[in-house]
C-alpha cells in the first residue's frame, strides 16, 4: 500500500461529509419534532377538562334571571360533581404514573 493511497482514505470525500452532515441535521430535526409532540401530548394530560359552563357562567345566568334558583342549584351541583370526578381521575393518573415510574 502506497503512502499516497493511505492519505486519500483518511481525508474522506467532501461529498460524503456533506451527506452525513445533512443526515445528522435531518435526524436532529426529526427528534425535535418527536420531543415537541410528546411534550404537547403530556401537557394536555394535566389540564382540567373543560365543561360546558363555568361556575361564573352559571352565576351570571342566575343573576340575569335566565335560571331559577332550583335550576341554578341543580346545575351547580352537576358542575361541581363533574369537576370533582375530573380531579379524582387526574389524581389517580398521577398515582399510577408514580407507581409505574417507581417499578
């Protein structure tokens, strides 16, 4: 093997360097997209589910006379029960995630 041949192999082809650099950048871009998608999905998981009305909306409807006292109390009870259920499910998910991470 001649010394000239050995040096040519260690230098590398410039096109090959460009190709590998482009592949590395593409892999990093793909990894970034995947990480952002996972973060977005996990972020949504911790949010409270939205319900049709907030308690403030119900109070406003009641104050304007669109809801009777009985309707207001019934809707408020249903809304609070839904919120408690959502909070309970969220706590259970957190507990299950913590147990899964500990295993």
